[in-house]
């Protein structure tokens, strides 16, 4: 007899985005959050963890391209209404694990060393998740792996290994990724990204001075989702996603 149990959905805490996702991200899914420079990928990922930490879910932000202090400072600057960031960090509901990327890049020379650096990052992620009991994870960003591992085959294997490890840890995760172009018509993905359960894209639409930020769910394994490109803005109170689904509720 088939299992008809409903899928557990993890809310992002961003109402318009949750409406686009028809309630949230399926628990333990791994989702690529892709976009061009300035789209707000890191901030959206941070808000996802912030909202979940406030809801009582231990959340960990792994910053591969920024120091811990820098991540916190940027979040506070963008989200002036998030007054309890320090309290959540102090209570260990929100854990920020940052690192200067130049350290890994300086030490990486040759395929053996780069594989070691990649393995060290994955090991560190697993250690923090295990010690904190985290159920929500952000990795910001996959671009560092791209710089560390120049061989396409090795890179693909490493990404597949990362996906396998996150699945084994049983966490719901967002992984940010830089797009070559912020325009929808030039949208492309690396083949290996499709091993992940979901892809959400943030890009610029329109022309000249009429450009605006837009968000689209490309896929979300295990659940229904919107196929409508939705405008959004970043405010001191968090992301404001103007989804058609939310307006129709």
C-alpha cells in the first residue's frame, strides 16, 4: 500500500516566497539559490535562517567567502528591523561560521591539496551540524569550490559528494551560487546542480532604468510550486516578495 503521509514543509518565513513554494521547502531538501551580483542571495539565505532560528530551529550559516563578523555586519546593515540577531547568536539558535577565503585559496595548489581543502570544508560542516543539532543550513557559496577545483570532472564529483553528505546529515539547506548573467534570457546552470532537490533563481528583469528584481522557482522536488516570475525588494524588515499566489489567498 503506497505511503500517503503528507510531506513535511519547512517554511522560509518569507510569506511571499512560502506562497510561491505552496507552503515551504520539503524537509531535508537541498536547494540551489542562484543569482547575479547584487541580487541578494546571501541576504535571502540569511533571512531564511533568521526566521527559522526565531521559530526555534537551530540554524547554521557557513560563510565560505566572508568572515563571521562581516556576515553579521552586512545582515544588520540590510535588515535594520532585525533587532534580535545578537540574542539568537548568543542562544546558539543562529550559528554563523565564517572564514576568510584567501586562506583556502593560498593553501590550494594542485589537485591533491584542493581535494583536501574541499574535504576539510565538508568535514567542518558536518562537525558543526553534529555539535549544534542544526536542522537548517546555508552554504554561501559554491563559487569557492569552483575556484578551488579547476578540473570539471573533479568539481562535479565534489559537488555530488557535498550533496550526498548533506542528505546524510538530514538538514534542509540552501546553497548560494553565482550566475554568469543576471538576465533571465541568459539563464544557464551547471549540469551537476540538477542533483540538488530545488533551484530558485534571483535575477534582474526589464530594460534600462525600468529594471527590477525578480524571483522564480525552477524546480522543487517533492512538491508543487509557482511557475510565475515574481518581483521582490529588500527592505529593513526583510524580503518583500509580491507573489500572485499570496494575493489570491
